[in-house]
């Protein structure tokens, strides 16, 4: 029997090829030739799945978001109280960024240059992080009913705030300082979770 | 005596021309011909001050930040307690965005596509907003010494969080919903200002 490679597998291979190329030499230097070589497919196969390098970036962005959400979800499952959940989630997230600095730089920074479709996939990703945050915040309500529910807008503000700290470290090429973000990011989230209900 | 126009005035006129053109037709549609017509200067003068349309955008971005910082500083001066300061600052800021939606869209969104120099001016602007926030937070300490000082990282996270809410409204072309941001933005800031000092 010959090896059966489904279309979905080709697509996934191409995104892995893109990620490997970007991790190696950055997005700007990455060529479609690099991607197909690392993916062990033909250029023709590339163009059957993606119209351009940017299109492949957008797909990779979405796939990488899926993985990050999964990493965070698993980190949260292992922790029992809210405080350690927040810490575990941040650590898992930041550890992943530290492990793949060039790839993450692409996903955080270069996506901003990808026009309105770049903004669209970024917005969808932020929405998923905000939803995950709210789901976690909602659990918290059962522990201590006086704690306020996180509204969708507040959850998005927290996601934006943490992203800003990550961008700040990345823009200054201080990827090694990323773990320093844990403290302010945790403080931000915990301040919101602990805020009084008086002004509801 | 003939009219003396200094180089600084030409530069300022060109940025006003750029702002007017962008407010009228958006950044993508704006041409250098539009800018010089509205600025009442020659194309030659444009190129004496800016190498390109993008260069002029970067300068406008910085000038618009100066104005926004000034608007917010004045709004804060008129308010006496922290709560009304925060509200006045947000209202002044959001009002300005509502008055110049296309211009502000350019400054919030198109700057992201302006490569590393775009990120640089954006980072400098965010730093100024974060510094202003900290200066205001420091005043607060005198009112109630048990309130925690806002660290530089937390101030940047708040700026990023509020920006995210503005971006969300702008990306969905819901500029009319911008004033709805006031509540979550204020809640975010007040939660951080009011957080307990126990875990210092």
C-alpha cells in the first residue's frame, strides 16, 4: 500500500515547514523554497494550499493560537486555586515564547504588518484568549461569590495588556526578560478578579 | 516685509495637510499631491522635510501623541479626586478619537503596518501615556497612602489594555461604540489602583 497523505496533512506539514523556516531565519528571509524543502512537498503542493507566503503565515498564526490555548488549558487543569492557575498559565505561555523566540516574534509582530486579514486573525486569537480567561474567571466565582465576574471588555483589556508587555520585551529584543512579565501580568489579572463589587 | 515661514512652520503645515487628507479620504488614498495642496506648499518643500508619505505619517503620529497627552493633562487638571480624573481623562481622549475617526484609525491601525519605525514611534507614545498614568497614580498616593504605586510594567499593561479596547472598536468600524470603553477602561485602572498591598 502506498503512503496516503491527506490534504489536511499536507497543509499541516506546510505550516510546520513555515514555522521551522521562520524559527531558523525569521519571516522576512523565509522563502517558499525553504518552506517546501522543510515540509518535503513540491512548490505545486504549496500553491494548492496557500496563495502566498502571507496566506501561510495567517494559517500558521491560527494553528499556533490553537496550540497555545491548549498549552494554557492544560496548565490550568493542573492547578487548583485561582492564584496558582494564573501563575501556571502565564508560565506555560511565556515558556513557549522563550522556546520559539523567532517564531513568536513573527506571530506577535509581523502579523501586525499583514493588513486587514492580519488584524482579523489577531482579533480572533485575542477573542479566544479573552474567552478562556472568562471561563477561568467564572470558575473563580464559585470559590468566593463576592468576586466579580470578568466582563468580555475587561477580559479583552487584560489580554491586550499582557500582549503589550510581551510586545515591549520583543521589540527591545529582550526575550530573556519575558519571564519578568509574570509578576505584572499576574498583578493585573488578580487586581481585576479581586476588585470590589460596590460599583456594580 | 515679506511673510517669513520658518522650517518648523512648513513641517507643521505639512503634518496638518497630511492629517486633513487622511481625515478626508484615509491613509491609503492620500497622495503627496493632496498633502501639499492642503498645506499650501510645493512638492519640493515636502521632500525637503520628509522622504516619503510614511515618514510624514510617523511625524504626524508623534505630533498627534503630543496633542493627546496635552488634552489629557488638561482634563486631569480640572478634576480633583482620582475617580473623576480617570473619567475626565478617558472622556477627553475618546471624544478626540470620535471627532477625528479616520485620522485616529490611521494612527491606531496603519502605524502597525509601518515596520520597525512604526513600532518605535508607537512604543514611544505608549511609554508617554504610561508615564502620565504613573504621574497621576503617584498623586493618588498622597490621598490615601495605603494605595499601591503603579509600577512601570503595570502602567504599560493598562495602556495596552485600553488600546486593545480602542482597536477592537475601530477594527469593527464601531467608532460610535468608543464611549462604551469608558466603563471597562476605568474599571481596569481603578482595580489596579485599589489592589491590596498585602502581596508587596
